[in-house]
């Protein structure tokens, strides 16, 4: 049976399971311009979660910086980066490759593993690189059709870029330069590109087996787990909404939470879970 690619992509976006609120995104202008001089936002954080657009925005931001009249490579001094790139996803690496091609002094900062969003896709997940006729700006291109091949391809295309393992927590503008705060470190840069995405930073349990392929840190398509036994760990809205979505497609769900009662989630999510637990036709348990 042939699958409609638009419908498949809609399900991949989790569109049939609305969270109840519209996510607020930063306001950006052309090529990721923000209200903070020298700071641009690219990739998923601009509101378009498509690989090609992410790559295009990363390369485009660097090209736009190079075209700025007041930007001069090396103009900040020996201890100042030309561009600080925050986030090691598709848009961040594309920006880094563009900066390297222009021989700029740059650094790519990544708090977790490179391409972590793609790495956490379910095993064997199909990849849809829409729009099919688009060739994104920059040196990173997309040819693979499943998760594992895509990751391998991206890593091969970015072997010359070594991310700095650092979590940037704040950007301030002082005296014409940008200062990035990361723990006890401060990095100065002429320009900054924020490419952190929207998936958030997941917490690890610190237990054996959590690195197995069958362990995921977010849900993309509930139908992937229809009829299967699934353990959901957590007691916030994300955990409850994941459990609800899985139960609604016929998964056998156990929701594990360390406390005796839910305190943080929205009341409607708690109510929905309670209804599913009470429903003899639904396979949901709370532990």
C-alpha cells in the first residue's frame, strides 16, 4: 500500500495530538535577524521543522553576516570569535561549514551529541526531505531516506567540524561585542547564531539499558507503537500527553512516576489519563 508522503509527514510532526496551546517562538526577521544586534536565529527555532530549510537558514545567516557593512573578519581581536554558533544540529553544522569556507574564526557549541534530534528519532524512521525540488544553500545536502543512513551521511559531510562540548546559557551585548556565558566560561564574539532547535534537553535516568535503540526521549509518531507494550517515564505534561497519544492508537501503556500523585501537569491531561485508566477498553496503567 502506498503512503501519502504529506500525510506521513503530518503524523511525524505529531499534528494529530495537539498539546492544547500554540507554542511561542521568537520573532525573527530576514535571515534570522533578532532585536539583539549581532544575534541571528536559524533552524527549527524559526518555526519550520524541515531539514532543508534548517540547512538553508544556517548557511544563509553566515552569508548575511559576511555582507554586513560593519562586520570585519578578525575585527574583534585575537581573543574574539568572528561567529559563535550555538547548537550542533543541521542548521548549526551548515552554518559552521559556511564559516569555515569563508575562513572565519568560529566555534560550534553543542551541549549534547551532534545531530541529537535526528539521533533520537525511532529506529528505521523514514526521512522526508521536503520540498523535494529545493536545493538548500550551503554544503550539506540530503540524500538518505531513513534515520540511520541520514545520520551516517551527515557525519561524513561534517568530519572537519569539531563541536565544543559546552552549554551556552546566556548571550549579552556589551561594548559592541557579544559575550556568551557557559558555566564559569565567557566567550566573546562579534556575531552569534542560535541554532538550538525546540526539542529541549532531556534528562537521563542513569540506569543500565537506556542507551538501547528501543529507548527514546520523545515521541514522533504514536502509530509506530500501536499494539506494543510501552513504558513512559515521567510526570509532566510531556509524559502524560505521550501516554495519552500512545493509548489512543492501541499501545499498552504503563506510566511510571516517582511521586504518589501528579502535581505539575495540566488538569485536563491528568483527567484524560484518569479516564483511560478507568476505561476497560484502554490498556493504560500508572505505576
